[in-house]
């Protein structure tokens, strides 16, 4: 498992860096749309195992349109297009269920899952596009990835080695207090050390504070996905990434921290 985990990371990390640093706007957007489609498919699979693929694809198409709307606006400041598209996607979804009233079993449950899916994955994931095209966005995304990946790795190995007391066993049986605090310490260390390299003009105190705050928000995202998997009675979102689970398993904390970093930059750094 550990070998697969590291081999997958060694393949993905150079690809991510290449796309972020060297990729044009089209490459970045297409990559995010592909990630969105895979993660959204995994999410729908949690609760809609018996739903035909065509219905899932319709919802994923709406989600792709929502994620794409973030790329049409260069900056989040004062822009409401994604909110407009979100409302349009929800109205379209509601209209679809009105037409399908007599044909969809457990309609309210099905509608709730699809509504949550739109807001949870494409709407939150779309903030990565905004983050990328804020000033020095590629370096901020690499910094965020370094902070969150360091925390995840430290939490995983320290939890295995030292963890005895469970953090929240009802939702995430494998998470321990030792792993949680170790992960936050790694968030802090990576935020400062990587920040000195990628973002030398930023104050280290600010980067340290952001790293700890984002670590806590990322923990919330991790637990939220664990709660969904617990309800669906699945261990991993899928087996697409050997040693890591599915795409959604790698995105869980980032879906929460990317929007947080976008708005933190707008509020704290006056962009």
C-alpha cells in the first residue's frame, strides 16, 4: 500500500506542477473539468448505485457548466456569474425532476443528492480557477498543495505510529488525535518553509497563520467526505488512484481550502 501511495504521488505531482506552471488557460480549465467529472461521478456512485449512467451524466454536465463558469471571469472580485450559473443549474435540475415525478423512486432523496453534488464538487472546485488567475496564482496553488499534502502525509504516518486515542471514530475510525496534531504541525512547517521559497514577498507570520487555518478547514473537508462515505458504507470513493483511493479522496480537503484561500487573499491581501 505504501509503495503504491508514493508511486502514484510521484506520477501525479510532476503532472500537476507542469499544468499549473506551464499550462495555458485552456489546459488548466480542461484539467479541472476532467477532475470535476471524475470526482462528481464518484460522489454520485456513493448514493445512486442503481441509477442509470445517462441520468448521472446529465447532472455531471450541469456541474461541468458550473465549474466552467469560473473560467469566464478572471477574478472573483465583484463577479456573480458562477452564482447565476449555479441558480440556473438548480432550476434546470428542479425542472427535470418535475418532468420525472412519476418515474423517479425516492424523488426527494435523489434530488437532495444531486443538489448537494452540484454545490459540493463543481461549485467549490471552480474556485481553483479563480485562485490560479489571481496574482501569482500558480505559486499560491502549489503552496496550498504542499501545505495540505504535507499535513495529510504526516497525519497518516504519525497516526499509524503513535495514534491511540481516536479523534472522531463515529465518522472517521482511522483518524487519531496524534495524527491530527501531527498533521497541523506539518501544515505549519510546510506553510513557512515552502512559503519562503515560492512566496518570498509574503510575511512568514501571515503564511504560518494561513497554513494552520487552512489545516483546520481541510480537516473539516476530510471529515465531511468521511461522513458521506460512512453513510454510503464505502471505504474509498473509488480505486482509481492506487494507494490513495479515488479522486474525491484526494480532493476532500482541497474542496474546502481552495475557496477559503481565495477569499482570504481578497480580504487579507487586498487583491
